[in-house]
């Protein structure tokens, strides 16, 4: 399919199903312009979609901290 007649994705348009981060285009999209396995979301807002990496890193850090606390607690138990 050629790109003729296609419009660029608009990351500010309202869409009842949310906003996505496109891994191919590295941008917020609404509606999504990539297959499901190449995007993250849906998110409630364009800002939340653009902030996906910080949220992921914070969540991973929290899980790592939880794992360390859990492991430390197991080593203290007889």
C-alpha cells in the first residue's frame, strides 16, 4: 500500500480508546499508526504516553528494591 492519501498521526486528537507510544516512529500517536506489537498503550493522555520510559524505569526500580528487601528478609529468618 502506498502512503498516498494517508495523513500523519495526530497526537493531540481526542480518541475514546487512548493514546499510544509508537516504537517505530518514536512518538505519541492517536490513532495508532503501527501494529499492536510495535506500540505501547493505550494511555489516558498524550503526556502519559510520552512518559512511558520514566514510568517503566521507576516501576523496575521499585521491583528491584522490593526483591532486595524480600531477599534480605529471607536471609535473616532461621
